């Protein structure tokens, strides 16, 4: 079997590939494990629409009955949004889920793998996984970072969430040679806030320039991803003292309930949302839209370089 035997393209994505149109990959763990129903489905549809409004084609990625789906139907998005049995699939889970003909939503890592197979260069998400606080004891480092080290996809995110150790996450990316670009910012954004206290490697102010960097990196045979960090729009930031308080409380609860492994990120996300009475969720939705906008613009310039 060839890898292409495992892939199913949505007709819109197939058409876009044929015509050399820009495509933006979107992840699906955020739908099944990152947000509650019905906001998850509303957000997934809104993000796709945002990509379309920029004249690019959205390709939300997931695994349905063992098929690698590049672009989902409304029914498939609804299935992921409402079904508790849907697996959270990262790199280690991918082959098993396909082989067993099961369904799963894809993390940043797994979405990058499938985007690469489908030759999609640009991917928008909310936040990436990273080095967790306390990782010196738990060794909890998201497979997203290793994927960024190896897989040639540009990931547009709003920085790293403060549930992570942001400094260690940046160190890991540096070791692995992943360029971290700040879009119109010198400071790494921290998801709910535009400030983290850490600098990015490079401030780049235009989508065109980012597209040129991607082309240059991969033309030179320097494999691996590029992380573009895009600050949450002005007016939607949450106060960092409130957020830190909520995150600390969520981490204490996770420890009390002995939550570990792949369950920890979804647990912390939902606890933080609960503690902030949904304010973090609203911010999350806004920043994903902002990232989809930028990713579409990068994809547009990238597609013109072919
Ligand atoms: N961070 C967020 N929202 C998310 C995730 C991370 O702010 O929904 C999801 C992404 O799919 C990411 C995954 O790839 O969690 C990371 O999980 P882990 O830490 O188990 O690798
Ligand atoms: Mn982990």
C-alpha cells in the first residue's frame, strides 16, 4: 500500500490541489477535546469560513473509520464534536487508529503528519502542546514539539498556553532548530495574553515574508516546521493575574485527581474555562479566528511562489 491509499480528500480540497489554490490545514483535537459542545462545532465552522473569506480552502484533518480525512463534511465535524468515543490521536496513535479502522481527532503533531502527506504547507491552530510545568519530574513534553522539529509544515498559533512552561518550551524548540517567528511582535505571545516575558527569535511583519522564509528553508533542505506566533487581538486579552490564578488552581486539581498523559491538556483546558466562567473559551475562539486569517494569507503567498 502507498500512503495515498489511506488518504481521502474532501472534493473542495481536491479541486484546490488541482488548481494550485491555497489550502490551510486545521486540527480536530480542539473540536473533540479542546472545547465543549456546541461551541466546538460553531468554532470549527467559523474557522473554516474565516479561511474561505481569505480566498483559501480549509482542510480540517481527522481520522474517520480508519481513513485519513483531509477536509471534513459538516456531518464529520458534528461526529467529532459530539462523540465521546473519538480518540485523541497524536503521532504514536496514528497507525494504530488507522489499522483498527477507528476514528480520532488529530493533535497538532498528527495534523502536521497528515498535512505533510497531503502536501499542505500551512496549518492554523489555537495553541500548541509544549513542555509542561514540572516536566523536570514528569517528563511531560508534548509530541507536538518533536513534530515541529521534523515535519515540514508551518504552524500558526497564538503562542504557548501558560499551562505550559513557556521558557522550557522555547529552549526545546531552539535545541531542535525550530524557527519561532513573532507576527508583528518581538515578544512570544502567551495565548490568552499578548505578553509572556519571553522574546521570539524574529519579528516578521508580513505574511509574504513568512511565505518566503518557508520556501527558502525547505528549498535548502532544512527539514522541520516553522512556528508562527500571532498575538491575540487587542481587546480580547484576559488579565494575566486572573489567568495565572485559574491555571494554578487547575494544575492543583489535576494533581489531586492524578490526571496524567494525554488527558492532562484537555483536563486543564476545561478546568480553566470552568474557573473563568467561559471567558477563556471566548478568548480561545477569537484567537483561533485570528490565526486562521493569518494562515490563509501565508498560504496565499506560498501558493503563488510555486
Ligand atoms: N492547546 C490548546 N488547545 C488545544 C490543544 C493544545 O490551547 O486544543 C490540543 C492540541 O490539539 C495540541 C494538543 O496538539 O492539545 C496537545 O496535547 P498533548 O499536550 O497531550 O500533546
Ligand atoms: Mn503530554
